[in-house]
C-alpha cells in the first residue's frame, strides 16, 4: 500500500500532464516517412479526423482531457476517504491558485470556504515577530539556527522557543494532516485555468506549504520525543513517511 507522501507526490506530478513511454521495440520510421512533408501524408479536417465513444468534449468539440482525468481519478472518492479534504482544511484554501480556487473547492465538496485559520508559514511567523516592538535585530538569524536545531534531533521547548511557538500556532493544522495521512485515497481535482481547458493548463496545489508542513511534523516529533510524547512523535513521523 502506498504511503500518503508517495500518493501525494505521484498525484501532484501527474497533474501537469499525462505521458506514456515510447515502445522501444516499435519499428523505426522509414527514411521516406521521416523526410516527407507531413501535410502530404495526412489531411487533418472534420471529414478525416473524429473522436468516437462517450468522451467529454470542450465547447468547440475537442476532447476535454482534463475532464476525462477528473472522471477517471475521482472514481470511488468521497469526502470521508479523500485525504485532500483534510489537507485543504489544514493548510487553507490558499493552496489553490486564485484562478481555480472556487472550482477546486467545489469539486472537493466544499459548499463554502473551510473554517480554518490556514497554515502560518515559518517566514511569515518570524516576519511578524520582527515587526513587533522591541524585536531583536538578529531575530532572523536566531530563528534560522533554532529551526535547524529542531530538525536535527530531540529538543526541548526552551531550546527553540520560536519553533515551539510556531508549532503551537499550527498545532491544529498538523493534527488534521496526521488524520489525512490515514485516509485511503488522495485526490485533488484537475482544474485548468485556460479556456478551452487543457491538461497543461491545470493548476496544482502549492507544494511549498506541503513541504513546510512536513518539516513542521518532523520538528514536532523531535519535540515530543524529548518530552516523552512518543505516541504523538510516531504518528507525526508516519504521516510524513
């Protein structure tokens, strides 16, 4: 059974297009074919080229490949078994580009925007601290050292107070991500931003938020390992494994 991370990476990478390896054993084209003017070999037009079968179409009659992909990969997907629903609740709807945000949420079954404060990114958290009155001028450097320390191994809250405060701010979101990792399916809908829709125009969720959330789960696991919360630590590590 694939892990949550493997499924996520495979899904997000395929969102940019669909490819198929060429058959290495196929006969090479003849020199005549290779040197020929393709316009002399094929005449493309409504009288020579058509699509058969029950396939989704764009308004101008072409195959809607994005819709076909949605129909294919959404089979068996429900709000209760789809990890993407909890990921959106954890990280907030802003993980989708604004152009496709409303449709992406609708296709995931959200009737309204998720009730979530959204993920607070590390850089934004530190920037707010710096903007506060009396902030140390070298706060950014200190924050960087604390973050590296928190990722290196078990640590105590007093060792990395900035990281500890950041994790506390995102605690609810991380719990939702752990819950998401236990679900059986992960499906983000293919939603192109262009019209007519194309697969290459599909917008994928933000990878930066997912990557940072994984780092946060590792940091929290290291904190819990030091403080004796081994069950939480194992759950966090399994969620990113």
